C-alpha cells in the first residue's frame, strides 16, 4: 500500500508544489530498487514515446554534449590548475548515483569541496557550506562544476535534461528521500539530466524542508509525463540564463 505525505501547499521564491494538481497521487505505483514490484499505469504507447526511448532526444544529447566539450576544452586546464592550487586532492570528483531504471552509474564533476571533509554525498551542500573551497564556490555558483557530466551524457548514462541524479540514501527533511516521497523511484523512468524542470523552476538546492523536497520530485514527474524535444530546448535555454549567467547556485 502506498502511503501519503502532507499535502501542504508550498509557495516561496516562485516555487510551487504540483501536489495539488495530482488528484490520484496516493495510488501511484512504487518501484523498488531491489524488489520485483515494477508496476506502471502509463499506457504502453506513452511509455514507448517517453524521454528514455526517444531517438531524437539522444541525438540532441550527443550533438550538444560533443559541441560543448569542444567549446570548454581550453577551460578544463585552467580549472584543473586552480583546483589543485586551492586545495590538495584530485581535480575530478566522482560517486555512484541512481540512473535510468534504478541502475547505479559513476557521475563526474569538478571537485568543489575539500577532500578531507567530503561525505558520501548524502548531506547536500548548503549556503555558506564550510566544506566548499574558494575555487569550488565559484564553480558551484556558475554551475561550471557540472561540465564533466558531459562525458556521462556521451556515455549514455545521462541526458542533458532530466531528473537530477541522486546518491543512494540521500536525505530529505532528515529522512531517506524514498521514505518521504513514496513514489520517489518513478523519477528513474527517464535518464537523469545535467539540468531539469525542477532546477529551472526554482527547486534547486537544499532538501532540508519537506515541502521543497516533495516539490522537486513532483516537477521531475511532471517533466517525464509531458516531455517533448521543445521542452528540453526550453529548459536548456532557461538553465543557461538562470545558472551560468545569473550565478544562482551555491
């Protein structure tokens, strides 16, 4: 049986939960990571036309990620030097995260935290986090720490646009995300993305507040259910304006 979570509406900094639009949210099927329950109520035709099975989406990913890697190639050396000078440790940070179909994959990022104070990724960074280095603060503010994930896109582990990949056991409101949101694993019916609808809708950042954490998952499912190539292009442009140009991350 699928349990329900508080249906309190959340409005803050233009963030609005989609919960009130989901009249039958409590009957959503739950997909377990290691179990056999993988039910779905989406029509077969809809499932086949989703983002995970789109040839056009994959071609967009490969073409755009390849072009972006070439564009940022001169930037890699400068960032690598800056990271090594600012703090000891590797240039790249990698960890296991959930991917398509609940499968784990290794994600790559420029290291933005001190190596001696990083945890397994369960605890998210917060405003003014003491673990973040001086160079890392700039990289995170401009989202340039995400550039190595273009390699994940070319490998097919990720897409340019999709639900952001989470580390297993990630906490939301001080509990495991899947305990807070019973339909949590439904977000893994699409490849994870470098950016997504939740991020450009103002739901990037800390998941300490339950309502905000729930809202992020609702936006992820909204994206999967209403996906189109046009939506991907819109999200990419909004990401460039919001993250790279305005520096709204931390």
